[in-house]
C-alpha cells in the first residue's frame, strides 16, 4: 500500500496559479512591446517625406490611366492608392504593385505592374481596369477620384469624369 500524501496547508494553496498568472502577464507584455517596436520601426522607415510631384488621371469606361507628369519619383513600396467613384470608395482597392488582384481585370500595365522597377518616374504611366465585380464600377459621366498616399500621408488627389 502506498503512503498517503500530506494534504496541502492553507499556506501552500494558490501559489502556483498566482505565479503562473504573473509569468503569463509578463511574457505577454514583453511580446507586445517587441511586436510594437518592430511595427513602429517599419512605419518610421516608410514615413519619409512623400514625393513632390504632379500626376494626371484619365478614365474611359473601366480603364483608368495614371501618368507621372513631373517632380520626384514615387517609391512604389510606400505607395497606396485609393479609388472612389462619385465619392464612394470602390470595394477592392488596387495593391501596388499587383497582378491579377481581386476587383481588377488582369494586371496593370506600366508602373504598377510587379515586373517594373520600384520607382514611378516622370513620363511613366500605368493603366488598370476595374472589373465588374468591384462596386461601384466606373460608369460614363461619373466622377472618378484617385488619391495617392506615401505611407499614411496623402500627397496627390486626382479627379476626372469617366468617358
């Protein structure tokens, strides 16, 4: 027969759960601090000044063409594009660069195509086609607006009427 184990005293109870909780909270705080520092470090790297440049937009049916008219080149790794039609953002925004993205026909030609370099320079254009699966879609007479962001900073707002 095995000897009986001594029963825990009131002084021993709750020590392990309390110690485990303290350790778990400490590890969680340390991981959160590490992840936060990493994310903020990456955001700071992208937060350099946006380019000083001019752009043009045209729209014919579902085809949108953006042209870099002058100024600094735009870093495509830091570029974000937002498209709206009559003031309503389309459901699927184009990632930059991209090929065969949801809400668009095929891949873009020009600067937003992943086969090009990482900068959108003066004289370069890019064309993309909004698919009918996007909402809203460009209709003739609608007001199309394209906003360009560098990191989180908007540096260009372009508008045209869809032809």
